[in-house]
């Protein structure tokens, strides 16, 4: 199974990289959230041998984000904590793009932005790609987050 942001299909093949310039785009919007990122993420699991809850931590420092769900074992808790930590590290910068239809735009693929602004140009992870076909033609809308 491919991990988030690896730009691989489920079978392990590389996904196409979507190259975008400002001329290929109908509309775009950049957001930079100043929301504090988590310094660490804590997940809790039930240790059946000791009969009490145990914690797994990903990252260090403040602020601490605690996952609400209790996990069945240590591996599941650690995986969930690390996944949430990575998600929170990517949070904050996003790019939304509307453009003429492009079937190469797909979630978990890479978008390479060029010719926008210096803080936008570079690699982005596509989190959602929406394709629509109607009387206005074939259009694609892409939501991305900054790759780390």
C-alpha cells in the first residue's frame, strides 16, 4: 500500500506529475493559515497485559494534540499518531485551482506550479481533484497542500 504523499498508485507505479502554469489556469486561490501546528500528537491504546491505557507520541513539544479515539494496540496507536502529526505539519498552506479539464489531475498526485508567485511555485500534494462535464465543457478543480 502506498503512503500518503508518495505519488504512487496502489500497485506501486508512479503517478503523473501535473505541471501547471498561470496560463493553464482559469482561477486560483492561495491560503496561508497562521493556525499553530501541533508540536506533538498523542494517541491512546488499551494495554491488555497491564489492564490500563498507554500513550504513543509522535513529534515533540507544544502544543499537544490528543486523538479522541482509543486504539486497540500499540502499533495502531503509533501509526495513527504519526499520520496525524504528518497531516498537521502539512496544514497551513493550500492552493485551490480551477482549470480546463485534465484527466491527469488525481488525488495523491503531485502538482508542479510554475510562473505564479515565488511562494507558490514548487511541488504541491493534490488532496482532491473534482472533474465536471456539463454545458460549460470539461473542467477540473484541484485542492492541494504544500509538500514537506
